[in-house]
């Protein structure tokens, strides 16, 4: 194959492959000395077919180290990976870690229990679980990522927030209050989300 002595491997979908892959076949030619792929082809039936051929194979060609020197673009903000890792807290220490008073709900759906409190960036998250599923309350000094569409204005805690409804049991309610951004999301009805929001207190 292309002047190389190769191994020819046949690729076939296994029993766990998606239904769309049924009947698909593929071949891969591997150079016997370098074990690099020389050519690959696939036939997906109605999904289409294709082939890729490596015309030149070079090993250890002396790539200059400067190619791997990364320069931070002007104006870019550098974020350390360790700063993105959640810091698990107790409810009693959440406010001091956050630098603001963390609000907790006086009312949650029946059977819901607080199972985790953690800090990520400048946001504190309270995570609750029940037999129906889980939901979270996030509050912090930075904006939370939101779905792109289908938000509805919602009156909450004396201000106007935004309600996103995925289905009858999954919602996201978000608003701003005293310079902080709040969101309640997870397995909740819109009525339950509003009830939790209105019951938040110091």
C-alpha cells in the first residue's frame, strides 16, 4: 500500500453501535515497521463513504522547540486550573468563604435534603437531592451561564428575573439581588422554584 508493507485491519460495528452504523465497514492499513496509518477507508452505506491516504510519513524530523512556545494573547485573562476546582464547604463556613452572606431556603420540596455546599470561582452552590431528583441554588458575584433562548420574564423577590423551562419538571430561575446573581435550577416545577426563591433568608 503506497509502497509500504502493511497490516490490513477490518473495522466493523459491534452490538453497542448506533443503529445508523448497521452495515458500515471500514479498513485501516498500518505500516508494519512504524505502525503508523498509511490509509483508511470507511463505507457507511446511506451515511456516505470516504478514504484518507497518507502520502508522506516522516518520523523525528526535528521540530523546533519554538513551535511549542505559547504566548498569551494581549488582553487575555489567565485562569489557573486549581482556581476552577470546587471547594467543598460546610454551610456554616460558606458565608466567610464567599465574602458575602449566603442565603438559605426556609422552604424546599418535600423530602429534599442539602447534600453538598461548594464554592466555585466567586459563586456558592447549595445542592439538594430528593427521591424525584436534584436541584441547586447558586449565588455569587459573577454572572451564571444561561440557555440562549426561551427565557420568560419572572417576578421574584421584588425584582424581575428570568425563567427557563425545559419541561414540566426541569427549570432554571435566575435574578439579581443586592449586587449578586442568584439561580435555582434542576428538577423543580416553576411553582417550586419560586417558592424556594421567596423563602431564601440569612
